[in-house]
C-alpha cells in the first residue's frame, strides 16, 4: 500500500551520498546536492490513477455480471441458475461501488 521508506516525518536517504536526511529538505546538508522532492507528487499522482482504473474495472465487472445474469445474452445461459438477488441488488451495488471509486480517483487527481 504505502511506501514503507517514505513515512511522513520520517527520514530518507540522499541519492548522492546515502546519508539519512529529513524528508522535507530539498538540499542535502551533508553533500549540498539538490535532492528531488518526489514523495508528494508521486504518491498523489499514482494513487488517483490506480483508483480510477480499479473503479472502471469494477463497473465493467458489474456490467458483465448483470448482462449474463439478467438473461440479455439470450442463447447463452449462465451455467448455474443465478439467484434474482444477484441481479437486482449485488451487481448494481458493485457498479455503484466502482462508480464511487472512479469519482474518488478523479477527485484525488483534481486535488493534486
Ligand atoms: Zn547527500
């Protein structure tokens, strides 16, 4: 989940000399090299994209389940008898969950 090396308030290693420096510093106090601030941008950028991708996957999965369970693929029938509960509640719930996750990912991307 989270990057284990870059906890907030933690120390990270300088790319040039390898000494432990505070995370918020942009210049290494030991070798005076400019250290790229990579923590904030990388975390928020990849996070939002990951949420959007997962949300879209859930929505697609819900659509496929609903399509087969509700009998729209008429000659093709699911190998097992699907309980109507799945069609009426579970797949819309999965779809809404995916939609929410996608919107949350978009919200994260807009904020960053
Ligand atoms: Zn250094």
